[in-house]
């Protein structure tokens, strides 16, 4: 399974793009799209596996597959089923994940956490030194809480 847990979907574009499809084709297409996104942009072109996801016989899937190919909703590349829009969205999502990871590492560096490389990836492994408190609880209480009799006299 891939890293994507969510993908952007424009309902107007989806409805306009699926107008030519039958209800059966739409259902298959939506499931295929979800599988493509779950697997970060491509799924293996494996008739029995996809047919089981669609809950149809492989022969029915092959008919639907051909229709989706003819309608240019999906395409086959290197033995995988892909979708042009999914290719772009997955690329953008991967970049977003990469940027968030880099920002997290930069934040850790700025906060004083030590970084070490583990299995080719940077990881936070050493906590920053503990900061010495500037005041104690006793100092805080004495500075911020005035006895009732002192409050009355200050009025």
C-alpha cells in the first residue's frame, strides 16, 4: 500500500468526465481510481485480483476494462493500470509529503534535537538538553499570589 491516504477529487469534473459511462462502468472506474490512488499511482494489470475487488467475474472485468481503455479513462503502462490525472495528483501529493518531512526535520534541527541517519533516512534519535527552569514553583507563587490581607491594604 502507498503513502496516500486522501486524494483531491473535483465532483464536477468527475461527473462531466463520466457522463458517457454506464452505471456499471462508473462503479468499476471509481473503484479502479481508488485502487490506483491507494497504490500511489498504478495497480498491477491482474484480471483475477481486480475482478475480486469489483466483485465480478474476470470476464466481466475484461469487458469493463476494454470499455474504460476505449474511453481513455485508464491506460496500461509497464504492466500496470494508470490514470493520467492520478499520475499528476500522486506526484503533487508525494511532493507535499516530502516537503512536510523536510519541514519536520528542519524544525527538529532548530529545536536542538540531534539527527542521525538510520537505514538511509534521517531520524530524530537524541533529545535536546533539558533547559534549566528560570524560576521555581515557590518563586512563581510568591511573585504572583498576594495574600488577601495585602490585597485589601493595596486598595
